[in-house]
C-alpha cells in the first residue's frame, strides 16, 4: 500500500490561522479526566440514589455501557475518522479530525480528543441513547459508556508515550503501532482488539 508522510518528531504542526482556534485543537491528556470523572460520578449518583436503581441492575447496565463503547470506538475510528472524502473542504476536515494524528502521531497535545469535539459528541450520543433508555438505566449505562471513553482516551496517549512491561499493554501497543506504521486500514480498535477480530480487520501478528 502507499506509504504516507509520518513525522517522528514530538513537535506540533499548526492547523489554524487564528490562535484561539489553534488552542482549541490542543489539549493536555489529563483534561478529559477533569471533565468527565465528575459527570460519571454524578450520573452514578443519579442512578443509585435519586432513581434507586438496584445495584445488580446498575452493574448490568454499566456492563452494557462498556460493551457498547467498545463497538462505538471501533465504528467511529473505522467508518468516521478513516473515511477519506474527495471534496477539498471535506479533506481539510478529515485532516483536522484525524489525519493530523496519523501524520504527527507523537504530538502529545493531539492524542486525546479536545473538549470542543468530545462534549458535542457525548451530548449527541446521550440524546440517541435516551431514545432507548431512561431514568436510572440510562444514567448507569452512560456513566459506564463514559468510563470506556476515558479508558480509550488515556490509554491512547499511553500507547504513544509510555513503555510497558505488562504483556496486555505490550500487545495493545503493538496493535496500535501496526495501525500507524504498517497498515492504517487495519487495527481500528485502540483500547481493545476485539472488534478487529470480529470484523476481520486485525493484523496477522505472526
């Protein structure tokens, strides 16, 4: 396959003319924790205390939320972030949302999703899930869904910048590095390789 430009530098490339727009495109990897951990705790309180959802039901809906996140992560990465349009303006949007990460994979300020993108996306997803769930079930489900998102975002940063001894993290890092440096049409799972195996987009790691 065609090899695209990939920078090994940790420097950042400027994407916007205006400083305020450039600032919105960059974020420290801990920022999602400050935003979403309080939301997760509040939703959990709503489910267990305000809505009196039984603990077993809470755990069940939470498990479902985590599971749905893994599929959402895969679908977004494969079919949204890696959809390459033809129109010039659309290609520009593609570069802003994901192309820049593949060109500059070690840019530490563009490894987690900025709040300017994650908050609108989380809001839309919450509204979609509210069409299927309500009350304590919705709160428990979405709290765990956000836990899955945080694990994805923070682990994504770690895979690019940390060295691991654990076999689990070594395998996960290898999976993601192959996506970046071998074949970007495979290995769409970041926090898990589950759906790559299910949908046949995994690497032959032998």
